[in-house]
């Protein structure tokens, strides 16, 4: 099952919701959204700095991730980034594949 790293920053409205619901309430909301799409939450942390929360989730496919991302972004409560995570085995497989690529300006 594909794994994704989610990095999110709350807007002022999202922060008000966090203060009202608490971290456990937000965790429950994240778990509900992810399980509704057939996935699981591996880890969720709150952070200081550029990102307010970091989440690792497993989902059946990239379309599920896109559906969640669209719904969350449409709420206006968070700004998010989703990064697909690849296993060591997947990178090993990618490294074995032949790719015909010509650099710009090269013959």
C-alpha cells in the first residue's frame, strides 16, 4: 500500500479548531478521513516551525491521497504538502530500470 508523508500548517481558522478540539480530536478526525479512504495512519506528530503537524499514512492508491488533499485544502483550515514515500526495494527496482534520457543540448 502506498505510503505518504503529509506536512501541514494550520491557518488561523484551523488553529482555532485545534484549540477547540485538542490534538486528540484532530487525530481522530485525521484517522476518520484516512480510514474512510481505505487507509491507516502510521504516525501523527505536532511540531514547531514551518509545519504544525507531520503525518505518515498508508492509502490504497494516489487517487485516494488526491481526494483527501482536495477536501482538506478546500476547507481552508490547513495548507498541506503530500509526499509519496518509497521503500528501499522500490528505489532498488527504479535504479535497475533503463531510461533513455538525453540532457538538453546534447546529441
